[in-house]
C-alpha cells in the first residue's frame, strides 16, 4: 500500500508504524484521530498513552470506534451462527473486535491524562447493504442519533492534552 501511495504522490513522505508504538518524536502533533480502528487494537491502553505522548500540550485526540449496545452485543453470536450455517452475508465476519461502552472509553482517556473528555454516540450506514437498504439505513440513523442514541453503534470519544 505504501509503495502504491509513493508512486502516486512522489512529493509526500509516508511512515509505516504501529498504533501502539507510534514512530514519532514526543510533542509532534496538534491533533490525532482514529476512525474505526481502535476496536481492533491488542493494547488500547498503550495506544492511548502513545497518542498522548506525541501530542503537543493543548492537542486534541478523537476516536470513533465500535460502541457496545443492544445490537453489537449480539454480533459475535450472530457471526458464529452464520458461519456454522454457512451463511455468507450475515456480516463481514468476526475479527475479535472490542465494542466499547462510553465508560470504558472515558476511563481510557482519563487514565492516559486527557481532560475535557467528551463522549458521543453515532451511527453511519457503512455496512454492506444493497442500494435501497443503504438509503433506508441512512435515514433511520439520524432518527436514532437524535432520539435514542443508546442504540447507535459507534462511539466517538475526544479529549485534550492539558496545556
């Protein structure tokens, strides 16, 4: 992937790294974000601490990750049933992902030293649905987010490194 990116954008530099040990000097960035990757980390505490390390004072961290709710609580069982029944489209499959509660994310940020922590729930129709179903899901999501956010399946957590 990096080789392809370098061939397309020769004037940019690329870095290969690990989310749990970022290959950057301390106090390098003003902000860091993570989109739907945090649920797959082996050591989220270490990743959060390393994000804190490379942020400048006053820097902001934001993560959108898989949230624990009534729907996502049943997904591991649904994946397993689908595999045993040889149903291919039950979901994308189980990747041993972790579904976070708002408290878990809050505690991770607080333990790493972040302040002004905010937690939100959101959804977006990023799953593999046929066109009409995708459009219905997009319309339903805004209703869920506005009226029954605890059903939303993604969690956004943000914090600030103290000045």
